C-alpha cells in the first residue's frame, strides 16, 4: 500500500478507505479502553490522530509507541469523533519503525526555550515552531526562483571560493591547503600563497555580485541565490557567519527601476508564503502574540504578524533620500531625548536603531532610502552628480531594519578606477571586472537580499539563528 502524507489525509480525500500513514509520535494519551496517538510527518503543522482500541492493541503492543518514535499505521480514515480535526485513523496495524527512549528523548510535551532548542538543532525541526519556520523558508525559496523565472532572468551559479573581496570589508574566511604549522614562506617571511592549491590567496565569498555583473553583460538579467560568508565577530540576533543571499543584476537598469523591482520581488514572495503556508504563519503569529504579552505596553507590536505581512503586500513602500532620513532623525523626539545609542549626523552609516525608527515609528511601513554618502558605500556604486553621494538604496523593514541593499553600478571606467584606488584596490586584482566597462559596458544595477532576514521578517522570529537550519556563528559550528 502506498503511504499518504498527513497533509493529504486531513483533507479527507481518502475517507472511508484503508490508508497507510507514516510519521513520528508527538503525544500518546488514553485509558484502558483506547489510546489516542498524535502523529506528524512534517507535511503540515497539524497532527493526525490515530485511534488504537484496546480490543486490537494490548498495552504491551503499544509500549514502544512513545513520543518521538517513528511508526507506520494502517487503518481506516474516518470522520473524527472529537474536536480539533475533521478526520482520524482507526488503526488496524501499528508498526514501530524506530524507537525513542522516553527517558532520554529531549523533546517532551512542554514548552522548550529557543536557546535550548538551538543546542539540539538536529532535533528542533520536529517542534511545531521550527516545522512552521522551515516550511515557510522552503516556500520563500521556491517563490524566489519562480519570481525570477517568470521575469525571464537567468539563474547563475557564482563561485563560493574567490580571490576577490566584493565588499572591501576584509572580513573573510581563508581557503587553503597549505600546512598550517609549516607553510611555505616568501623571502620576506610572508606566507607564500603562490604554492597554495589555487596559486594565490583565496577566500569564501562574501557576495556573488561581481561575477553576477559579468553575466548580466551577456544575458541582461540574471540572479544568484547561494551561500555567502562573513568572518565578522558579531554575536547578535541579526548576524550569521554563513548565510544565503539573493543577488539579481540587471543591464540597462537605473536606481529607480532597481528599487521598483526589489519592492515587487519582496511583495511577490511574501504573497506566495501567505497563500501556501497560511496555517504555519498563523501559528507563528499566535506564538509571537503570546511573547508580546510578556513585554511592556510600549514595546508591543501594533500589528499581528499576518496584519504586518498583508500591510506590506498591499501598500507602496515609502521612498526617501539618505539626507531626508538624517533630517527626520535629527528632528525626532527620540533624538532630542537622547534615546538613540548611536550618533546621528550627515555622513554616518545608519544603525539598526535608526533604520527601525524610520520604519516602525515615523513611516510605519517599509522604507526605501537612496543616495547615501559615497564614503560609507562600496567602490562599485555609481557616483552621483553632486560628487558626494552614490546611487545606492537600502530597503528597511519593520522588526529588523535593512533587508535589501542595492545600487546602480558605476559603468564609467575612469570613475570606477579612481574609486578603486581610493579604497586601496589595485586594477590588476580586478582586471576582468574592469573589462566589462572596456568592452560594451552599459548602465546596470542590482541588489542583494539577505534570505535569512527575509525569513525572519515573514516568520516573526526574533533571532536569525532560528531561521537557518544549522547556524554558523562565532565559536559555533556544531552539527
């Protein structure tokens, strides 16, 4: 007999028929006449109740049917006699496929803290919270590919190992096969990377953008979706050492077109999750509401998770310049009452607290901030006519701040070379990148969206470590 998943059985499509169900026991309760076993197989947040009558199953026969055990159930799918679900399975056969020692199985029928669940990340998928989070993550990932496919973009796989630092930040993970104790040295005593596997110093990529630009100069519209790495010693709820980025690059685009595409993209993937994973989002919203009750009144969310997502989908994003953003912050009561931890002045990079003030307090909606000072942005961003700012844009979202960063790229060879010199990048290091300006260069633009931050936004999870299966953070590479 072919197995049918819980999600499909709960629709009642097989009612009145003998079915085969396989999954993991969430709970077992009952009396001397009957046992009720809640089974989940990950296809939905909802469990399916299995009814095992004592006439058919002795206590001995069910002794290994404990929380966490994997079981196969054969029986008839019938209308449920109890509340909570429409259908249940009247069992005729139950086989234990994998035991779970009830004395040592760490997931019992009680609330577990998210901190505890991070310590058992190999098992946390089995909880309702993380089942919902990662089904939503899956839906968002699928929606990413669907959006760009519908737009005619080419999916490009850019390298994970690279010799360039796209951001100029210098916080990268070294990739090497050299002996860590006795590496070959140059005459000056430095490590001789010419003898390394790739013949030069290489790192894990911080971005696929530069290689993406090369492809955009042939295909017009491309996107990447892959892992990126930052060796930044940040133990915060917003940072990971390994995370996934979505980076489209578009030839013949300017900054406004890029901001419009990013807004359309964000709304598309949120709408997809709302349509296909509403039960999961509703559950996560209830969880968030319970968390909110424990907070002081002034810290509570004004909208539920569902309301927030639907508001984003149904409303245009606010658009302001960086200069306007600074003016708003300087004139705010928050600034005047010295509630900001970090200073506000023209030329400083906006901190998360500034971004969240603009989004959550001032505009109460996502905000697109454009035209940042050139000195706080990357070398490849197009210099504006004022000579002080670049055609850059960030999209700020409620709860987490920056969710998208993008720009029109500098297509003018002389200005790009000048910017590279200004930040200490030699022409020979990126000769191939400069060739795209020498040979048929054109105005082009792109953006990057941190996938985990988007998953955070849609699920309402407060810590980015809870929206990636196995978080990589300073001093932590478990599992």
